C-alpha cells in the first residue's frame, strides 16, 4: 500500500486489542480459521434474528429503535470482531481485500448496466 492508496479499513488497533484479549485468556488455541468462521456465522445468525420478522421500515430503524438498538450494536460488534480476528489469523490485509473486491465489483457492475438494478452481474 502506498501513501496515495485509500484507506477503506484500518483494523490495526482492533486486531491488536483482540489479539491481546485472546492471549490474556490463552484462547489462541481455539482460534483456528474453521472455529472463527463458525463463530462468525453464529454471530451473523444472531444479527439476522433481530431483523427476521421486521418490515422494511422497522428494519431501517432497528439501529435506533429502543427495542433493538443495543442488540444491533452488540451483534454488529461481534461480527466485526470475529471478522477482524479471522483476517488476522489468516494474515489477510482487510484494506487490500476491500480495495481489490471494490475493483472487481466495479468491473462486474458497470454503472451504465447496473444502475437501479438488483440483478446479479451475470444477468445485467
């Protein structure tokens, strides 16, 4: 990454904190990629539960609504922490991965063909 490259994701501080948290508890032995992916999937499932029966308007307000806001924040945090921990264990630079994937998506979904469409890239 050069000085002119955009920073999309800087998880350095979080990654260090999560490493220290795991080290303090001797949890590194449990943080295999397989286990972290499974934990990440579980947390995404818990986030999904919050939204499962909400209508469109309620889902848009879930992050601010008193009945759901705290759960949304906590589950998003869990997802983020497991994702960052997984990337760290796999030695994946999340900023580089996001930059690469944005470029791939830009090629797959050119504005002139994808504008206003929810179709997958192979159907536009």
